[in-house]
C-alpha cells in the first residue's frame, strides 16, 4: 500500500509505521524527524535505532561519538547515518533546518555505536550496460545482513534516474520492505508497481511492501526519484544482497548479453 503525504512534515517526530501500532505488519518503527535551527533532540528508547540525515546540518552524539553531519543534496552526496543499539542515549543538535529518517526495531544485541559516511557506505550502479540503460540506478547500501550481522534491520538508498526503472527486474522476498520517496524537482512523480497494481508516488510518500509481493518502480521522465529502503530481518532469515527472488518470466533480462527490441528482432512466437 502507499502512505500518501500531501502536507509538510511538522516539527518533531512524524511516525509513519509503528511495530506496535499502525502498519505494524512492517515490523519496523519508521518516521521523519524534523528539526529547526538550535533545536536539540534526545532519545533513549530501548530499541535499535538508525538516524539517516536526509538534508540539513546536525551533530550526532552517542557514546564516544560526536560527529558533525552536513548534507545539502541527497542525490549527489553520500548518506550520513548514526546507528546505535538499545542501550545508548542519543543526542542530536540541529545547526539549521533538518530532516532525518528514523528507523527502529527490537534487538537485544549490543554493539558499538557507528557512524556511516561516504567513507564506509557501498554504492553500486545497477542496470548499466543492459536493456538500453532502461534500469540505471545508484544503490547505496548503508548496512545489511552482511555488513552489520548484529543488526535486526537493513537500511539503504536508491537514486532512481529520471525515466528509469529500479527494483528491477520485478522481484520479491519474504521480508516486508518500506520505501520512502523524495522527488527532484519536488513536483515530480513515479509509479510503484506492487504485483499487478500501479500506484502513483510523489514527494514524501511511502510504499509499504508486504512479504512476497513483487515490486518495482519507475521515475517519471525528467524527474529524479530518491528513496530510502528499510527491511527488518526475520527470525533465522537475515536479508542479504542475494535475497532478491526474480519472477521466472523476467529472469531472461539478467542474461549478460541480453538483447531487446529493436536489436532483438520481432517474431510472432514470442
């Protein structure tokens, strides 16, 4: 389903999913923290927590970490993220207007506080060189089951190039997933395809993807579509980079030397 957000986020924490409340089937707490210049936010919830700077200028403070994080363009600059376990007090000081994606889950494992920046965030270009570049996108994996096996969740970003497809070919997995979208320019749009249902998504919308639901999306021509992706691990089933199960009828697109029309000539048998 799509959670539409037609009004501006208000100052403070704006919940979108709650594992003990609305949309609890997503198995994650997820929301947007809005801070104005000079504000201070503290959090000591007994949950694993990740704070992803969408844009703004803040200082992240927790345990021995005291990190100044600045981000002007989520399209052109790598993410900056504070990741803590349930035992840590977090303080965030805003030096200018700021928005932060907050992802939380239950996790009894303790681990050292960590900051993710351009120095330790993996960026991959998916889709290059195939399908006439129709699915070019940049995928930033902040942490997953390989990078942070002690975590109970996954966090990343995708830069969906204008007019291109992402989460492609269509695939699914047994884990629920959340996408939170931002568009540039902000009046832009895309389409989130969940199984056979197509949903228009706009700036600040979120797509809540149920387990085993095929999902892919496309950005409107002329509009860059950025989205944050969040996945909870399941008991005895960590989400890994290999946990994408492509629908059989579309796996031909993964072939190294795949051709599509017009290079692939039309026949009435296909």
